[in-house]
C-alpha cells in the first residue's frame, strides 16, 4: 500500500516517483517521491487526463482525453519539471490512443509529435 494525499484515479510510475491524477474531470496531477515520500501537485490541470510514462527518456506525458482533447503537457519524470505543452489537437480527441514508440515519437489518432 502506498499512501497518497488524494485518491489516485490514473497512475504512472518510474524509479523516482509515483504520478497520479486525482479525478476523471478537471484534475491536478500529483507527484510522490519514492525516497522522501514528499508529495506535491504539478502545475497543471487537465480534463479527463491520461498519463503515459516514457521510461527510456524519463518523460511523463499528461494529455486530455475529454471532448476537446486539446492539451498535452510533458514533464521531466525524474524531477516533475514541466518541459513543454502543446494545445493544438484541434478537433482530435486523444482518448486512450496515446502511444510512444521506441524513438520517442508520440502518437494520438492520426497525429504525432516528436519528443
């Protein structure tokens, strides 16, 4: 059992921390360090988030999966620092179709974004 400040809804983990969303609607993303057990919210709120971890590059992807599907944020997964965000999905919803290939390309539907 891993105690958290909030009830986790969607999870992603790496060697440094546990990342989780706290709800299925507008949700903060929280980061809990394994070594210190320190927990803090990341500076992002996402509608119906999905979290994906790129273990090779140590990147955390947090994307909207709701009706707008318009935001993607990428964090350094070691420290939780936001690296960049992209809000140009236009009318394409991410849904559960968020995939990272071996070269670090991120795919969603028929869109991709190199990492």
